[in-house]
């Protein structure tokens, strides 16, 4: 009972400390960014007006670092120290892109290096397919390639959905809460403390992200890449810990469940790459064909668009929890079919609205 109470207190304090740290640090970052002209300027692809600082990742990363140093025993739980080392590389790559704009391939190279440090040197990787297609334990080479692919995709998926206020941060909070709740229920309390710190940090960021005028700030690549990398780390830990036979709160078909939890960024990334390839464009070429762009065109509001997408994400999390008995393959099919149908709705409504306006 004492251990239980101790961890409850640590989880609460980690959340509060992370939240307050971001709330206190961000105004200074905004002033420095404006003074040094480190701002995002409107262009044909962006959805904002005005000159807005895009260094939201700086207070978030600082907050997470401070909280982990105070609330996590690195000597006993070394995986967090290993995560921080790789996360620092991801943050640095994103920060450089926010300030100087670097070549996309150099940015990808930094992500690969950070991921390989976790995989190769610290052995943080997927080791099993959980029976998917009859495959359980993975050979090391396959495990390395699969984990690297997953980490790079998840990391960039959050960067790709960071196009309107609150979306990337909101999805990050919801998905972290889903993973964190499972960690807590199965008494992986250090992981729950870490999740609480992530939630507190990005919740503090959202306060300023939704602000107007001089207090507004964007997440930037430093914040969105850091968030994606963090969720990749949580996903790996979730799938690996699901292999334990001692879990009190058992999750079946964990690969499909984790895909369902991360459905919004992952499916939108898959969808946009397919659309660009069919249009004979580079897979990572920038455009305004993301689902959130279509919804924004309909709803004319960042807050409404973000709210709709977060509700859909929550609905998917609830759905995969109750449908996990279907098994990995069947649940993946259900997830992809539903996500595909939902993704066509905004385009259909836009077309219908256009036809209606032409007939008036």
C-alpha cells in the first residue's frame, strides 16, 4: 500500500511539475523567438496568419528533462536515461530545422541515428510479432529493421499532422494517456510517471498554442518530432510488456491495439503517401491534402477541427479495447476499413457543398 501511495503521489507531482514548468518557461521562449525573428511566417501551405514563434518544443523538452531527473531513478530504470540520450538527438535535429531549415534527408538521417542508438546499443526493440501471421519471436535482423521502420514512421507521423492548432499535442496527450493508463493498471509505475510528465508538458504547451496574439506559439519540428519519438518509445514498451504473463490487465492483439491507439497520425501518414504516389509526387512533398486540411475547409475553425479529430481518436481507442478479441489480422482490417471510410467523408462533404453552391 505504501508503494502504491508513493507512486500515486509521484505520478501526480510529475504531471503538475511538467505542466508548471512549461507554463513558466514558454513566455520567455516566446520573447526570445520574437526578438531573434525565429517565427513561422504565413505561406501558401500554412493555415495561420501572423508571425508566430515555432519553438514550442524547447520548453516541452526542458520540462520533460527536469521532471525525469527529479522523479525517475535512472540507476534502477536505465531505459529512461537511454531514451533521453536519443530524444536529445531528435530534439536537436528538430530545433535546427526550426531555426535554419535543414535538408529533409539530413533530418531523416538524424532520426535514424537516434532510433538505432536505442535499438542497437540499448536493445529497446520489438522482439515478437505476438502471433501475427503465425510469427512470434523475431530474428534480430528482422527485429532491428521492423523497430527502426516503426520508430521513423511514428516520429514523422506526428510531424505531418502538426498543421493546425492543438492537433499534434492533443493526439499526443490522448495516446500517451491510453498507454499510461495500461502501464498504471499493470503496476509499471515508472512508465506511468513518465507518461504523466509527457501529458503535463504538452498540456502546458496547448495553453499557449490555443492563445491569440503575442502569447501564441507553435510546436515546431523540435516538439512534434520529440512527441512522435516519445510515442514510438511508449509503443515499443507497451508491446514488449504485453508479452509478460504476469500482467493483471491483459491486452490481446497488442500490435493492432497500439495501431488503433495511434490511428490518427499513422493512417493519415499512410493515406497521404499513397495519394502523393498516385499523383506522381514525392511521398514527403508538402501539400494541403491531409485530413485536417479538408476538415478545416469545412469547419473554418482550428478548435472545431481539432475537437472532431480528437473525438475520433478517442472513439478508436475505445473500439480497439472492446474488439481486441478479434485478433491481430481481423482487427487491423476493421481499423483500416473504418479509417478509410471516415477519411472520405470530408472530401465528400466538400464536393457536395461545392455542387450545392453551383446550383444556387
